[in-house]
C-alpha cells in the first residue's frame, strides 16, 4: 500500500466540498447560538474513564493509548456527549444549560449511524430540564438543522426507552442476557425473541412480544396505553410521546412511532428519535434523553440532545 | 418503488412460491434471462437475485429495501442496519460442530475449519475453549479427514455428507432457516408498503 493513501474509514474534504462544509458549519453555529446553545470545543483526547462512562458501545468504539507522561490510559473521543456531561458537571449549575458543538471524532469501526470512522459530529444538548418542552426544543432544533442541510422531506421516528426499561425492571437477567435482548430489539427480530424467551422465560413475555412490533402512526401510542396500563413508568413515557406528537402537528413533518427503538448507546433513558429521508439508507440525525449521564462526574442532571455527521450530510448538500 | 433481494439456489426455489402466495410473481422468462434486475407482475416492485451472502450487504446499504437470506449468513454479516422481521421457515438446517469422534480435541488449542468464522468464534468463546479458526470456502468435511483441523463448524441438513466422510454431528450451535430482512431506514420511509408485504408474507406462512 502506498503510504500517502488514507487508512480505511478515514477521509477528507477539499475544494468546494470543504467550502460547503464550512458554510454549513457557520450557519449551524449561528442557529445554535441564536437559540441560546453555547459553543463548546471539547479536547480530542481525555482520560479513558471520563470518555466512556458506562457505555460498552462507546468503549468498543474508542481508540485508547498509554500516556507516557502520566502512565494513564487516554482515549480519542468517539462521541462528544460524555464530554459535555463532564463539562456540565464541572459548572455545578442548578439552572438550565445549553451546549452545541461541531467536532471531528474518531471511531474504531463504522456503524449503522456513522458510515466512516472519522465523522464530524455536530450536535446540541440541553441540561437541567426534565420537562417534555426540553425534548421538543431539541427536536425542533434538529429539524431546523436538517432544513439548513436541505434534507427534505424528513420522516421522524420517535420512541421511548423507558417503556422497555419498565418491562425489564421485573426481569432477572444477567448483563449478557440483557445485552442479547437489547440486540434482538435493535433488529426487531420477533423470531429471535421467541427463541430467547424459550431459553430465558420472561415474566413480561407477552408484553415484550407486543412491544417488538409496536410501531406506526400515533394510533400506536393509544395501543401502547392499553397494553402497558400496569406500568406507570411506561404510561408516563407514552404520554410524553403524545405531547411530542401534539407539538409536531402542523409542522409538515411525518412523525412515526417505534416503541421498540432502543438507540445505539446504552445511556439513553427516555425519549429517543431519529430523522430519515427516502434518499438515504440510514438515519441522518438522532438523539434522545439521557438523564443522569453526568452522575459519575458528581452531578446527576436531566439531559437531552441530538447529533449528526455534518461531514457526511454536507457532501450530499 | 420497492427492491427485493433474493438468494440464489435452494432458497430461491422455496422463496418463489411464498412470494406468489403473497401476490408477487416473477415470469419464467425473467428468471431465465441474464438480466440482473428482474421485473415482477407489479410495476412498483423489482427483484434482484444474488448470492445469499450478498443479500444483507445490498439491504444494509439500501440497494434493496428488503431481502431473503439464511440466518447463518446474517450471523456472519452482523445484520447491522437490518430488521429481521420474519422467520420464513424455509431452507431449514442446523449449524453444528462435527468431527471424526466425540473426543476430537488434541492439545490445548482446538483447530476449527469453517466458513462461519464469527459464529464458530462466539460459540467456542462462550464455552471457554481456546481455538484457532481455519477459514475455508467449501468442502469443510475434508479438513478433519486430512488432519487440517480437529473439527468443523458447518450447516447440517440431512447429515449424509458428514456420514459419507466419516464425520459425526456433535454440538448443536443454532437452528438455521431463511429470514425476511428489511433496511431499517426503508422501514421508516416506505413503512406502509413494506408492512403490507410483511403482513402478506406472514399470513401465508
């Protein structure tokens, strides 16, 4: 291999592509700061402990190396969200804090969401509010971002991890079995769920079977209210989705509800959402609620946000 | 427009009647032609017929919205970006460990010949058995006979090929059958069309 060739999954922008990227970056930062989201530029490298939190997925995606100065393990950021959690915790604020960022990240392997190993992650995060209005605010900001990127029309898919978690609270699965069940839900594999339930009988088996197929327009939310009537946390989660459904009415957005959606990272705790367009074979932007993400930094706060790969979307602009 | 990727060979023979029952037909002259993208009885549905191992790749990258392929192929691919919504119950077989005898291991490291590298690694890792995987593309049964490996991991249907080569099926790893897979983004953007096909196929299983 010629040494001037870039490694697999690493790419660059030049000429008009680079210029277009920069124009969009400026427009997005203008939008976010106008809306009160303060710009942060987190470091590329940090101690591994503060980059990973408790997420196995982030751990697997993080390049790590030994710091010869301190003898400690360092990592290259694979996701900006844990860094925002650390920054927010350090402020020790009790009021609402809003952050935005557009940073290159590095991942050990590409995944469903990031096609390359070197995306430029753009995002906005809102800390300190557990109100549904905060989720609506970040969803609307995500939709405005996609408008700047000329992605039209947008299909937004919404779910709430709290429903799955409410069912899981009654189950006594070890961490490997829980991860397997999450994997089955990620692939909406009803056949594999049947095999799993055969091997590991679940207290809420009929409800898991119903949940994995529960998706569609807002009528799916009414079905969910009937199904999960004995799970107060799930009912609250569904009502939050209904509030978002109301807020999105009249915005010319096609909203669908996928209640089996669990998202990529384990740190999501509530509402999750992804944006799609028929010309793309993957989600273009995604986000959700991750309350308590800053706990390991000594500050457990409500948090919600979204992100997308600006490098990828700027090339299709 | 919907594009469906179908696996060539034995799976295709069992897939076509299933699709016909669901309302999708491909004319014999299309099937016998050298065309790569085939027309169907419906203007808004096209079919591509490709190797089973390529089906999840086509569907993951959106070159096809839906596909039909074996669970063995999906286990190796990882099924990223795919929804595995239906077990079609066709092309059934088992992924198994087979060897010349029950006491197949000699030495500390087990040598395993297979084309199912991921599945074999995962199985022996879960058993706590260190192993060296020897990737082969065919004629797996030959490997233990000529001393290339201690055992094989392969799909077993009747077991006749194993028997003919002096091997016996031992540990059962996974039941295999064909699955209907869907690109997760297509499922969101073409939801009504895809769901009506999933329901039509499921109703006739």
